[in-house]
C-alpha cells in the first residue's frame, strides 16, 4: 500500500503556534501530582504542595542569583513564569497537579512539523446524533490508567467504510461535540488515537462528522499528558485516511 502524500506544511499557523510555541503543547516536560507535603519536584524550582484544589509554591527563584519569590498560589488553569519555565496548575477531580513547560525539551526543539492525510471531502460523513438516556454514565479511561465517571452525552450513528458505527461523543449538543477515535491507521501510519471536533447537530439530530478535522492529542507531543482513550465503540476497523496523523522530528 502506498501512503497518501502529506507534508508538515499542511498544519495551520494557529495550530503550529499552539503546539510549537515556547510554552505550547510540545513544551510539557513534567506533570507532578501533589500532596499536602511541601517538596521538590523534577524540573520545578522551589517546593510545591497541594492545598484546597490549588498548588502552592515557596522558595522559587529563576536561578541562584535571584532572591526567592514569596509564596505563590495557583488555581487550576493559572500559571507562573520563572525564567524560561512556565509552571501551570491543573486539577483532575479535585487532585491538583503542577505542570512544568520547558521550551528546551527535545520534544519541542526537535519538532519540525505535523503530517496530515490529504484533505478529502469524502470523509465528511452524514450522521444522526442520539442523546443519551437521562442518568446514563460513561467511564472515561486515561492513558495513565485513571478512570472517572461523567454523565453520558450521546452517540452519533453513521456509516464509515460501509460499516455502521456509533461514536460516543462528549461536549454539548448546542455548542459542539467531540470524540476520541482510533482506526486501522492507528499505530501504523498514524498516532495510536486522535481527537475529533464535531459541529452541533441540527434540531432533527442530523450532523456531519468531518474526519478531516481529526487531530493529534497532546499525548502525541509529550508523555506527561493524561489524555482520554477511545471507548471500544470508537475504535474503528477501517482506515480513516483523514486529518492529522503523525509528528515530524529531526
């Protein structure tokens, strides 16, 4: 089989900036899950602990010549720049973590592009959104083995490669849906799974699933993300030759 031609230049400027900028997706060096004991963590200046769903840092300095900063408290989503490092707080179901973004990490400095399959309108497929029954729960499994439960949103029924498929989706039917998918290109010509954004369905449930919008998850750029995995019914038996497929490193 000859793989369809694709080049790093297929990525948009906005996407490339989000991934490859100084503190972009590819710059993540560590994710440290914290407890209430102040301690040093790899790559992070100072001492860090968890406190009330926040991360707290003390004795921070950019280098040995700098005076230590006062105590820093970061809520989830907030960040602090120390030298060229970016220290960012996240939380997963109330468990705080500190992320260290380092522009010098090899996953960023060696990144040269993102390969995509050629755009093909044939991969924009019609489907029907079916809301989940009230009270239904989905179990979301992450790459690090963590599992969490969340209210089910629904599925999209469509045909892919002539086979009926029911994609489990998350998000909001009024503002947009998303899915985590794998297919026969996964671990062969593409990363092991991909994310897919889907426009809101119409009032009658009709929706277009455009696989050209599939993109690499953060985990494709750093092993320190905790991306959700595709549920069983989102693991397609056919080759989906659409969307982003792989990173390019020097």
